[in-house]
C-alpha cells in the first residue's frame, strides 16, 4: 500500500508522522492490495488538528475524517476508522462471493 501524507495550512507532514502512520496502518496494509493508495491530509480547523484520509481500492474509495487536539491522536483515530471500513468491505465482498457460489451450486443440482 502506498501512503502519501500532506500538510495543509501550515501543518508539517514530516518523516516522523509518516513512520507513525505506516506503523499504525500495517494491519490494514496486509489486508489490501499493494496497489492501494492512501492519501492523508493534515490541517488545522478551529484549534483542532484534523486528519482526512482516502483509501483507493479497486472499485471503491474508503474515506475517513477525524479530529483531535494533536495530530498524532487524530492519525490514530483515522487509522482505526479506516481499519474498520476495510474489514467491513472485505466481509461484504466475501459474503457476496459465497452467495454467488451457493447460487451456482444450486443451479447445477
């Protein structure tokens, strides 16, 4: 999974934050294709740090937005939200695949 970290409005996206994001999203990276692209934008709104993320997978884009008092905490919340969405998406795809397989077997009988 490729990760791009951007800072907007005076926010700095340094290597330390990028390494935290990569470590936190390691579990998600194992579940998605290596071609998946994650774009995270850090910005400040009304004194709060905001992290917005868009994970582009084959055929779907998962989005999340979290805010907290510091950027590290906002990134942690964002990573948890994206992990939940990826799990839900995988479960949906698996259920759909199994339903198609069961229907095909029933038609064969």
